[in-house]
């Protein structure tokens, strides 16, 4: 797991962009620094997809946790109730 990303100045990015992009699959993430402040990031596309999938899984778990506590009824009761409303 990445805890401290590699950092680059904007100047380094301009000078070494080909090298940075070549190393991106190995490094996964570069933090862009301008005037001693984080301004952006360059991230490997496969790593980004992995992060997006993990976030979607997290949201699914949150939804499940909310709905699992809701009261449930049997399938038969549902069918009986739906037939009465028709």
C-alpha cells in the first residue's frame, strides 16, 4: 500500500515527462508540487481503476449495511400483499 507518494515539481514534470510516464506503472502515483504545496497528481490508469472499484465496493457495503437492518417479509406475504392491490 502506498503511504507517501513520490513527489515532483512542475519543473521536473516538464523536464522529465517521458521518464515519469514510463515509470508510472511501477510507481503508481506522483504528487505534483508547486510553490511547496500539493497541486495535483499523476496516477497510473490501472491503479486508478483499482481505486475506483474499491470505492464502488465500499459504497455497496454502505448501502447493504443500511438495508440489512430494514424489516423484511416473506416472499409469500409479499405476493399476497401485491395481489390484494391489483
